C-alpha cells in the first residue's frame, strides 16, 4: 500500500494494534489520564479535554514515535474557513450568481440557511425556490465532510443529517463544530497514523 507520507523515521511497519497501544501510551502520558478512558470513540476535544497546547505536545510525540506529522495546522485552517462561512459564500454565488461580501457573510452567520436565503432574495432579488434551503444545507454539509476527509480523517462518526438540520436553523450553532470535532477521536487518530506507517491488522 503506498501513501504520500508512508515512510516513517525508522522505516518500521506498524500493525494497527501496535499503533493503538503506542498512541494510548502517548495520550496517557501527555494528558495525565487513565488508559481506560482512551476508548476508540472518545473525542479528543470533548471527552478527553485536549486543548491547542496538548495537540502540539501530542503531535511532537507522534512525530517522534511514528515519524508521522499530525495535520494540526490544516485542522485549524479548516475550522477558521468554516467559521468565516467562505464555503457558503461560494455556494450562494454559484447557485444564484450573486457574490456575498465577507461582511455580509458575518451577518448571515447569525441566521439559519432558510433565513439566509430569504435575506438573499429580499436584498439581491435572488430567485430562491421552495426546498432550496435543504439543498444548500446538504451541499454545505457535504463540503464540511470533504474538508475533514481532505486532511486524512474518516467521517463515519459525523451525523450529516443532524448537521443539515442545524444549518437550516442556525449556521452559528456550536453543535456543528462539536459534531466536526467528534470526528477527531482516539480511533480516528489510530486510523490516521496506521494508514501512514504501512500497518496492517
């Protein structure tokens, strides 16, 4: 199996079980928590309380142990891009042919997509049809999923339908980012590292 970052510092091939055991040792030491808490579904942020400084420490230890760089910067960039609603601006411009300035996007952030489309129709005369809010929300949720997958994490744990419903009501809902952060679990980190060190099993 070939990977763009498949070579690790010592050329060793790790099995998934070895990666999981070594990662749990790293997390136990870095976070000062009991190993029993490090179940596969445990969210690094919500369940284990990992903060920015912890990510740097864990990233350094993962680099030292496996020769794999965690995409901390990419994760922060994606989250920032999401908060700025740049993707929503691109979708609206493509669908309705009307650009939405960054300051207008900041206004839309306090709305749901349904209300945002009403705003676009009233202010810009966009021809918004019934049912389009759900289509826009679905497209935006799909882009969010793509953003997470583009940095090497699987999104099986992401509740797309729930995120679409939240977007229809409130684009600024903390539950959207919460759902995104739940993807970054212990098991997802094991998968991410294993894929890059040629592990099997």
